[in-house]
C-alpha cells in the first residue's frame, strides 16, 4: 500500500487583526478504505492560446466513481498569464501564474474530462504541470 499525503498550510500576519494560521492534512485512500492510492499519471504540457478547451485529463484516465485527486499548476512566469480550468465545459476558475489547485475528482461519466484553455487574448502559450492520483479502473472479462 502506498502512502501519499497532501498538506495545505495557510498563514498571514497581516490579513486580519489576528494572525491567520490554518493547516489541513489528508492521506489519499482508495474509496471507502484505508488502502492508499497506488496509481498516478503526471506530466507537463504547453497549452496553445486558442478559443477552445483542450482536454488535460481524460476521464478514462481513472475509473468511473473511483477515488481520484487532481493537482494542476500554472507554471507561467508572467503574472497576467492565466489558464481556465473546466470539467465538461463547466468552468471551475482561473489559475494565474504560480497558482495551483488540488481537488477531489469523481468521473461520473465519459463527459467528466478536465479541460484547460489558454485564452487567445493572451497571444502566448501556457505551461502547466498536472498529476492525477487515482484508484484506477476495474476491468471485467468480455
């Protein structure tokens, strides 16, 4: 069993009148078990500027309704360069230069692909890192 742990720490001395200090940790498990996720896919892609979404992670990369976590980071260095992240054309939001996200992902059907767009207005390409940690597929005999 693999042990993969994700930790997020938020802190600020001047956001509020008191110091902000939050921390959360989770271990990535197969759905409903204490067996660690053992499969992953990762990479770095250059997304062309365009008016259409490109599939970053195909929903068949992991099993439907299985445990999955997705990490995406915008590696551009220009602070105005952003990418738009969507699932099945539903926009989750923008990742600006240096921003990243880590989310659970439930691929409920073949239309649950994670899509990415580098807007044509930027007139540049966008460099993105990604990783999918997942439980995997269950294959049945034909």
